[in-house]
C-alpha cells in the first residue's frame, strides 16, 4: 500500500518549485495530498498541483468533503508524513503557537505523523530572533527541519533563505519514510545516558545527561538495519525497539559491559556522559547531618576509567570509533585532542553552553571532526537528525 505524504504549501516565491517535488514523489509511488494556503495560491494555481498529484488540492477549511466526514481530521489521519514547503515565517509562527485559522494550520494540529519543515524566506527574516525561537520550539517538539540554502534570493539579497534543491528535499523525505538499510549486517555498540556513583545508600553523584542523543543513535541505527547493542545508564526514555539493551549504573559497570561487547563491532559510539570521578569509599550507611547545621563532610574522589580510551586500546582493524566532546570553551582544540588521545575516527563536538545544545535538549548544534582538515559544522537540528548525520559519516568511513 502506498504511503501518503501531505504537502503543505505556504505563500512564497519558491512555491513554484513544489510542483517538481510533487511530480517526483508521484514517480516514487507516493500518494500525495497537496494543501495550499490562500497566499500560496497566489504564486501557483491549485490546478497545476492537482494535475501533478492526481488528487484534488485542498485550500478551504469550509469546503464540504465527500471523502472525509471532517476534512482536516480525515486528511491528518491519512498521512504518513506532513511536509511544509515552502514554510514561511508566518506559518512557522502559527505552528509554534498552535494557531489554527485555515485548512493547513488545522491539519497541522490534528496531525500525528512526522513533520518536515522546509523554510524559505528573506535572510533577515530567517535570522530574526522571533523566527529562530519559533524554530527551536518546534524542534523541541520533534519536528524535522531542513536548513535553507544560501545564495541570491528573489528579493535581490544574497544570503541564507533559499528553498533547498528539490532533490535534497526528496532525499530527506525518503530518509524519513524509507530508511536506508546501509548498515544491515553491521554490529554497532552504543553507550548512552549518565552514570551514577554512590556516596552512601541513598545519595549519588551524577550529571545532567538524559540519554536522548544515544537513544536517537540506537533507534536510527536499528532502523537502518544494524545489529545494535545499547549500554545505558539510568534514564526515563523508552527503550528503542530492535536493540539489545543492557542497563548499567556506574562508570565501571558501563566500561565492563562495553569491553565485553566490543569484539566484532563495526562501529562503537560513546554518547554517554560518563562521570569522571566516584567516591573512593562509599559510606555503608546513610551519612547523617548535624541538627545544628554545623556539619561538614569531605568526599575523597577517585578517577573512573576512561571508557573510550580503554576501548581504543583494544580497537580491532576496520572498526570505526566515535566519541563526543561536550565542551564549554576551546571546543575545537579540546575535541581534536580527544580525537587523538582516544584513538577515535570521528568526534562530535558541541558547546554545551549554547542555547539548544547539550544536555536535556531535543536539539543539538554539533561539529563532526575526523581530522584537522575534515571539520563539518552542522546547524541547530533535532537529535534524530544529528544521529542520521553521524551515522552517514560513519558509513562513509567504513567504506
């Protein structure tokens, strides 16, 4: 049965390019439902999109439908993916704030399928803090975004804001709906989450990691056909389907599990935020406070094993090892130092002091570094999209 893609078109000069996208989607055997805002219909006629999609183009919230009892709900329930392209600043704001004053915006609210947003607008509009805040809000809710291309815009300005090439949009759609199986037959070992080091039976040392990045990597790798072993510290996340899951608590437990499963791995990814130190001698009983508030304790800390460094010592020929560098200063220099010291093939560097990056976020701003001459910065995107980018690079390095 053909998958159904909803194309939500907003009023921008790039609207004419969507005709080519619809045509190519039909050639890939997708069922396409086109929805246009009133402004979009001023740039290209619904008849053009109707001819290419083979279906009636939806433009009016109040038009009675023979196919659906309640049109916007019926359309939303039928979709496997909703693509908003071109996405204007106005419509991005509507989505971010839950407004529903036309057909397309009501479909967005009723929709439960993944959403891909493809912005296209003037550079100053795209970079306006209000627009960026709205984009971040949608990213946090799990929306997928494509970054606009740079070049000469219709307004005569040269900068960021062009609609990405239609073939690139098509590739992104195919990746979301038909994940590649390029990692089939590959074994991937991933660690995720934080570690916990006990101070006494009721207290422990940990960090702010939620495990979202590691779980996104495991979920994406499994979807691309890999045999995935996920070694996880404590999190509140749902275990990805199709993976071998190993629950651990401390850094030493995680290290032992990773070393046990290292043999035969094609890719090893250290996404966990492993605690560097642990109490050297945890108290056997709960440490009591002084009731007069005068109590002070000193905790002697011992260093935990560097898991990736230990794995790097036993690295097998052909295995690709990937680490993360969560930094607050000198990000590039520190990442390159870790890349060499831990015998890694790729390191994912990010400045966790930046808004939208780091712990407890659904987004990240990363740079993929494989050497001093191969440095690939990425924009603010969802952690699922970061996972795709990391695995794409890993697949390249395996060749």
